């Protein structure tokens, strides 16, 4: 009974938390991860074409039966060593989406051929606003659906395939290694903000300081592996704004 599960708000967040990172996203470095399909887009678009002009790897649309089989029927995904797994209710939701309704895309507002980084701000990123400013209007920014895809795209392989600085940003670890977690011991000079992410306080969050290249940051600005070599606030004002709004809105999971 009831309407089909919504792909954008119910199904895609499950896949993003449990299937992307270094497995079925733009990085495929997880042990034994199959290199022949991706689950960070519905189906390949022009930007996913191979150098020879051929179509990119199949996406979610072509793999719905496999998704259902591996998440619900067997279930063998994600693997036991991944460290995070869907709940029984989430597995059942995926099964219902496929088996009962035929895996509808629905409105598909979140599917643009590439992972959605969240709705763009109406204006410039709020890098200059003090902590006392009000959070942006609009729906709350969530880590699993809005922030994690940005970290996956921008922070690898240093913090996805590897754990540079003791920080792992794989889907299994990212939230719990960021929110209300102290920075590493080498990043604690007197007067320096001590938390990687302190909810509601971007100026006290090293993630925000590093992504904006704020003078109070510890160490280098980030990211350091994506050309051009500049902080995220200059590479993509939209993506930086999403993370800014997430922290100011309470750093929700």
C-alpha cells in the first residue's frame, strides 16, 4: 500500500551512504570493487563518455535488478568489511521500489547526470558572515545526500582510498570522523579551533576554515589534489556554500 518510494529522497541516499565512496563512484579503489558500473548517476551522460567517444559505464537505471538482488535478496552488499550497512527497513525499501513499482525515477529532480551537490545559493558563499548570522533559508542540508558527494569528489584519494592526516572520508567513516571530533595532535597550536566540524559554528570548524583558506586554519587549504590548486571556496562557490549551510544548520547526518 501507499505510493512508490521517492528516488531522490529515499533511495538515492541509501546508495550514496552504502555504495559510493571508493566502490561505485568516480573512484573504484575498494578491494574487489567491480569497475564496470557506477551508482553515482542514473545513466551516463555526455560528460561520462570514454576517450574513444563510447558511452560511459552503466548507471543505476541499468543495474536496478542487481541492486535489489545484492541489497535485499542475498544480501551481500555492501561487503562485511565496508563498515556500514543499510538497515533492514532500508533494504526492504529498495526491494519495494524495484519489485513492486519497477524502480521509478519519479520527478528525478536530483538526477542531472552527475551527483547533486545540493541546491545553489541565491548569492555568493557566506564566507564573510559571522557565526551569529542566521542560516540560509530552504530545506536543511544533510550530510548523506548533500555533503558526502562533495567530499567523495573533492577529497580523494588522500582521504578516501588513503587516510591522510588520520582522516578517512569514506562513506563508512566520514560523518563520525568529522562532527564533534578534535583535529589531530599536530594541528593544535594555542588559539586554533580544535574541532574538525563544530555544529552551528563554521569559524570554529577546521573543515570550513581549510575549505575557505581562512587565516585561522591549521596547515594547508583544501583540497590539495584537484586542479586548479586553490581552496574549494574558489574552485566551486556552490559546493562550498553547501558545506557552509550544512555546518551552520547543525551538521545534520
